[in-house]
């Protein structure tokens, strides 16, 4: 009996398998159609996708037990930041105060051929002061097309906003060949 094989240490990099790459290069199903590799979105396309609001955005924080805590939220984009309105004093706000690193996920499509998605990793800040919540409520209303004269003038009771400043975008778009 010899020594067991030594496994290389995980370095965070993807390991490529020569045999599977050769197969993928020779097999036309892996170059086009439903098995084609997704196209990545540019930053401009990612912003347009966010602005199209195809659904709820999923916010993931890390709870005190070390497990991910994911919730769907409404959102809007201000410049490069993504802002979400929430009720004050919730688990997600406590998690962000303990660890501001978060992930957001937005996806659209019903089949593999039309799936588009965007994952944003970034740093979140909680804004719960009345002046801040009124500011973000007015910005959200403007983006929805509310006339200036009808914008909120008072902050909503027990409101808070989470602002995520992205540090990394990951995207996939199977809808284009």
C-alpha cells in the first residue's frame, strides 16, 4: 500500500479539464443552441437590465449563524448604486450592520434559451435617518414618474433603505447567440 494521492490545495481558480474542452470544441451542440456559453453583459447593458426591472432582486446577507440570508426586494438604481426600501429593524439590516458585504441577484427568462441574469457583489450601507429615507423615497418616486408636486414630503415611519455600492458584476445572457 502506498501513500494516498495528494490533492492540490484549492486556489479559487477554476480547474480546466483538457478532455472536456476537446469534446466541447468538437461537438457543435456545445458551440451553439441551448448549450452555448452565455454572453457577458457590458456595464451599460447591466445597467439597462437593472433599469428594465424584470422582477424582484434577491439580496443575500450573512446571518449571525454564518448562513446566507436571502430575501426578494423591490429596488431602483441611482448612478452605479442599487437601492432597496425596507422596514426598519429587520434581520437583513442587522446582518448588514455586522457584515456589509452582500450579493444581489436579478434574473429573467423562462427557458435556458432566454435566461439573462446579473449578480452584483458589493458593500451595503443602511440609511434609516428621516432625512435619508425621505431623500430615497423621493428619488424612487421620481424614477416611477411621479410629478414633482406629488413627491413625498414626510419620511415614512419605520422605513429604511439599503444602498449597495457594487464592487463586482457577474452576468450571463443566453438570449443572444
